[in-house]
C-alpha cells in the first residue's frame, strides 16, 4: 500500500490563483521525481469548530481558506528519495521562498497506509 504525505494549510483567498499555480508546479515536480499521485483540495464544507476543526488547526482567518493536500509514494523509502530530489530541483527554489501562504501554520506529516478500500 502507498505511503502518504498529508498537508493542511491556510491560504489567503486573494492569493488562491498564486497558490494554484504553485500547486500545478509542485504536481509536475513531484510526479517527475516519482510520486504516484499529487492531490490538492480547497475547503468547501469545513465549519469552524468549537474545539477542533481544519480552520482552527491552521488558525485560518476570515480572509483565508483551508487547503488539504496529499501526495502518494510506493513506500517510505521512495518518499524519502523523491523528497530529496524535489528539494534539490531548481524549479522549487522560487516556489518555496515565495510561497503564497504562511508555512509556519502548515500541518504536515508522513503516514503508513493500513487500509485502502
């Protein structure tokens, strides 16, 4: 079963076009280096919870929306190899330094798949 990197972040609504351009570049770079899939989703039905929620987790403001993304790989080892290539890819240099969101509020991590139906 695939290994998954997951991400949740707050993106300024006014900057969504810039984010989408960055995401298209990211998809190209990750897939070029061996990722199996690259998915980006923008919040549609994501209420602000009293205790927990996607917007609360990334401290989204009224001027921001939540983006939920994931990338799949053959294995953890494949992810590590792909990530090293992505971080060294010159196409990503400008995208990472001029990211259209606050990276300090991004939640991310790697996950072992245990069920796929």
